[in-house]
C-alpha cells in the first residue's frame, strides 16, 4: 500500500502537467486562427468618438449591432474596444471569465474618487470589501432604514409641493438620493455635516465629469480641492465615531471594524475612498432612475392608475397614511415593483460597462487582444426584441415571468454587480407610495429628447410641478 503512494503522486503530477500543457497548446492554435471581431476603428487615435457623440451613443451602438452582429470592434477615446451585445457574451466577460477582464477607469477619475474604492479592484481586497458593503446594504440592514427613508421621501415631496413652482426633477432626486446614501453610510448625521458633505460632493461630481486639467479655475481643479475637503470632513466624523466607542452597523461602522486575513485594519484614506465611492455609485444612478419612473408614470395613465390601486390599498391599511409604511409592506408591492423593473429596462441608465482584457482572450471565434477595452452593452440586450417583445412599449407585465438568464442586467452581473440595488429599489417603492397616494404632478414642456449627465436623463431634468391631493383618481 505504502509503495503505491509515489506512483499516485507521479500520476497526479503527470496529469497536472498534461492538463496545463494541452489546453495551452490548443489555445495558442486557436488564437493564431482567431481574427478580430468585425467593425471599423475610425480615425487614428480619436477613432469613432466624434461619430458616437454626434449620433448619440445609444443609436451608435444599436446601428453597429445591426450591421456587425453581437460582437464588434471600434475605437473610442483613443482605446481599441470590443463591444459585446449578447447575454452569453456579457456573462462570459462579467461572470464566467471575469478574472480575464479587470475593471478599468481613466486615471483622473480614479484619483477623484480615490484609488482604494472597491470598484477599481479585483481579487481578495475587492471581495472582502464588497462582502462588507453588501452586508451593510442587505435586506436585514435595510429593514431598519424604512422609517428614515420614508421621512426623507415625505420631506422631499412636501418641499416640491409647497414651493408651488416648477422644479428640476433630476436635481431634486439627486438631493434625495444623496440623503439616502448618507443615511446608509453614516446613519443619522447632523444637518450641518450633511450640508458640508453635499456642497463639496457636488463640486467633486462636476469635476469628475469635466476635462481633467489642474489649471486654477477649471472644474477639475476645484473638484480636487473639494475632494481634499471631503476627506477632512470624513476624517472628523471618523474621529467622533472612535471617541464615542459605539459599534454601529452602518457602512462606516463596518469599514472601521474591517480586518483583512492578516488582521490588518483599513487606513483612513481607504475608508474615505470607499465612502466617496459608494456615494458616487449611489447618487446619480438612483436619481436618474427615479426621474425616469416619474416620467413613465406621468405618460402611462393606465399604469399609474394600477399603481394607485395597489398603493391606496396599503394607504388604507395604514389608517389613511397615519401609520408608517412597514418593511413587509414594501416587500409586497408586486405591481409597483414590476413598474420599477420595467422603468430600469426601458431607461437602461447604465447602458454599458467597461472592462480591460488582462491577456489575449478567445471568444466565439474572435480574438480580444490583451489591453483592449471590452464593453458589455446592457442597453442593447434590454432592447433586443428576441428577449423583450416590443421593447419600446412600457409593459410591466413582461416581468410577470422572470426574464431569460443574463438578459436583464440594470444592476450589472457577476463579481462587480451592484450591491446597492435593494436600497435603490426600496427608495423607489417608498417614494412612489407617497407620491401616488398624496400628490399629483405635471411634466412641463415636451420631453422627447434625452440628455447625458452622464447617464441618460429626460430633457432639462424633467421640469415638473407637484401639488398635494390625496383623493383617489
Ligand atoms: C438605480 C440605481 C442604481 C443602478 C442602476 C446601479 C447600477 C450599477 C451597476 C450596473 C453596477 C456594476 C458596474 C460594473 O459592473 O462595472 C454597479 C456597481 C456598484 N454599485 Fe450600483 N447602481 C445603483 C444604485 C446603487 C446604490 C444605491 C449604491 C450604494 C448605496 C450602489 C453601489 C454600487 C457599488 C459600490 C458598486 C461597485 C461594486 C463592485 O465593484 O463590486 N449602487 N451599480
């Protein structure tokens, strides 16, 4: 029996060698045969950037897919890119072969948010941090936030209605989403601190989307200064938290208690980068989605009526809104939930995401060369009639059945999928409840055009007037 061990080791060693060797050889042969995906690269360096922006990025990608199919190449902002517009392709890049594609952002943007923010990372650091962020935004954690989110939603609606003037819906939704983000990160924070954070965050946000030059007076320069101020404010809050010695379960509390596998805690700048990162990921996305929901509900009268029926039943259960919404009630709004899913599909506010091939990758007979950007096109998939019949019709009932696998990805997919999706949906449900049971609103002006800021938003941020009216119909 003992004599068998060296033999077993030898066989294991041999099979490992073979396993390692054979696919490598095959891969080499395949790559030699493989060609680049179809498509045009445009001008040297700028590639097809000008065409993409002059045409509207979504139209540009849709036309390319029509012409070349589900995988095609182009060059944008100096980078050779491969676009992937099939569910299988998106899954290959984001899930099954995610290790071959790293997240990639321009360095100027990475500096602005903070290089330690989780979405710039892969591997151990990323997965540990992500788990913690996910826990702080899990249904168990969100349960305790319902009453606070409700208070913020009511306060926003009241202020829009009492102003009795036209508001920029997108701007107002940004304020509300920011407050909810602050709540999830810091718990209750005093008004002065919130205002300081908001003021500096807005400057950083503007700079993030501007041309990165450090010339005094430019938006980027101002943003760099505001980023330093944000760090100071977060440091002060951390200091106070440490003095209090309380163990909070909000994101800050969890970041302060974080330990890696060697027992090392996070440095203050790592904590700040992740807080700013989460604020970034949370605010414009949620605000954009909320703005679209208001537009769709405004335009789709029958759907608004059906949402009202569902919400009024809950309102009546709560003694005409005298009792607060409960967590269980927010989990039992099936039609409103489908309206949210359909709004996210229709608007597809994150049209695509970016990765970079860390090695030559072979997919579907094509070569994706090392260093090329790879972009799974969520919007193209969401608007493909093969997966969503009559994709331009707003039809929440299409979600009566679950969509086909990997065809519905408003929150991404795989290791970097959105950990904030439940929080975003909870805010939407709560806001819709109070909106349709207590208020009316009208959209001002025609709203055919989409603007990019940077996500697609209805023209002029959907100007609207709100007023209080808690009568049915
Ligand atoms: C409607 C609202 C939202 C949408 C549509 C959205 C969408 C997304 C998408 C598509 C990704 C994946 C990006 C990629 O793979 O490159 C993502 C990642 C992320 N989102 Fe969201 N998001 C929303 C709200 C939120 C909220 C409210 C939070 C936090 C409070 C949040 C935090 C994050 C974080 C931290 C990541 C990075 C995850 C990682 O890299 O592991 N998001 N989001």
